[in-house]
C-alpha cells in the first residue's frame, strides 16, 4: 500500500502526538507499506532546517516538507495545498493527523475531489474539553470544512477508548477504531547506563526523583504536581525526594511555576532542566523512580508509554487516556484531579519502595504487550486495508454539538 500521512508539523516542540508519526511510518515501512509524510517546516516562531518541496529521509522516514507561510496555529502552506491536489491520487489511502489545521482541510478536500479514501486521527481535538478552547475559531473552521472532513472520512482513528467516547459525544458517530500509539521497540532495550542523568545534573545527587517530562503547558496539571510534591516533602520521610520537570513552554508560564517553587522555599527540591531529547531524555527516564502526569486532559499520553517501556511506574490523572490500561495492569497509580486525592496517591508511591518495584515490572510488561510498534503496526495495516476499500462517501455532518 502507498499511504500518505498529512500532518501540520513534526518538530519536537509540538510534542508526542505529532512526533509519533515518524515512528509509525518507520514501523509501517518495515511491514511492506510505503508511507510518505507531507508536512510543513514549522518549528514555533522559526523553521526546521530542512529541504522543502521534495521527499527526503528524515529520522528514518520519508518526508516531504513545505514552507509554512503564515499562522502558527493554522500553519497555512499554499505549496503543500498545491502538492496535495496534484499528488493525492497516487496513494491508496491518506491518514490525516489533526483537524483544525490547513494541512488537514487541504488533504481532505483533495481526497474528496480525487475519490481517495482517508482516515482521520484527531489528536484529541474533537473531545468536549478541547472544543471549549478557542471556541470561536473552531466553530468557524468547523463550518469551513472540518464538518465535511469528519463526515466523509472512511473512519476515525482514536488512540484510546476515552478519546472515542468524548469525541462521539461532541461530533457524533463515524466508523472508528481505537488503536493506541506506541514507542519504538528499541526503547525496550536502549543502552542507557544508570547514573548518567545524575552526573549531568549534580544537584540531584543520589536522591530518588519524580519525573515530569514533556511540554510545559497549563493542561499538564503541573501546579497540582508541584503543590502535592512540596506538601509531601515537608514530611521527614520524604525529604530525600526530588522533583524533575523536564520540558519547555511559554516563558512566562514556566517562570510562574519556578516562582511558585521559590515562594515555598523549596528551590533545592525541584529541578527545571529545560527541554530534553535524544540521549538526555532517555537518561532522565532510566534514572527516574516515578513518572508523573496529572493532566487535565490527555487523549493518550505518549510520554507515559515511554516511561512504561523503561519499567518506571507512573502516577497519572484519570483524565489521561492510558489511565484504564495503567490501572488494569497495576503499572502505577491513577488519581483524581484534586489535591487531596493526588497527594494521597503520591505519598503512597513515594513511601512504598517495594510496591514501586512491583508496579515498575508491571509497567514494563504492559509496554511490551501493548505499546510497541511491533505490537501495534499490524493493527494499523488491517485498519488501512479495510479503510482503503471504503470508497463510498458518507453523508456530510451538518448538525453537531461542536457547532
């Protein structure tokens, strides 16, 4: 099969849901699929240093980049639009990643004109929580093409059962599957020596630490994590613990988090490392005693899957898409989004060394069985084969609570 993946951007700063398409395509290629990623060179206010206008090898995947011309939110690219119109008919199927972006609308319209079936992975953008953010902009885009795109998709690709449930409440039911995201199989056997992260960051010393890794954004619930951790750290038995926040985001928001720590007189207990990638990211995961993600909303949680692969038990909120899997496998702790519940779960996790070890082993087993590309790619291929046969159009959705 020739499968095109249309996505607004894949730079590191856009997080796991965007970056994961690279690993997805590497895995598909190993199984005989011919994937190509069409995207823009967007990288925040800057641009990726990549050649545009022709397919190149990028991190092991075939990618064709186009210049983002304006709008960081919409990522408009006329060259990408023109290329899609001229080339989409060469593919058996198109997977559209994201919804409220120019690449998504352009890909859907090109597919409808050329009668090429397509599937949509909305990246959590169609559930009730997301639709309340930037509501006016999303209403406008809904009427300008998103309703048509969703209504005429061969199927929707959700990455968790909760994402599907929430999305169908908001936008109605379209044929769909739930196929999780995954991590590279090599992550399970990554050669990362213990202690490397500690050597890079001497303030941690030999103390155990809780790791929060990823974009620093209000949706991640970091205020709840900070307050719960600093409350617990006042107790004698937890004074040895440290909290590592590895990531980057809006400078003003990051500064507010740091000020929150300073006001509690706990700057020596919380380390902000900035953005970590490559070997530094793996070192941080390898040495972590507990991984934390108390997100207010998370349709999947790729960073959680990465922690599981390293055998690190996780503490996550019930609003993370992987919460059900973690709870069923006893691979960590799942807490509600209130300070009392979350702090109680954190205290339990910090106190029980033996229980963390048991749940860490369960985390590793869960990642091996469910969240590696070798386990997931065959599901994707069956989904693609089924979707490619659905060349009949669906009635366009014209009424929906999203509007």
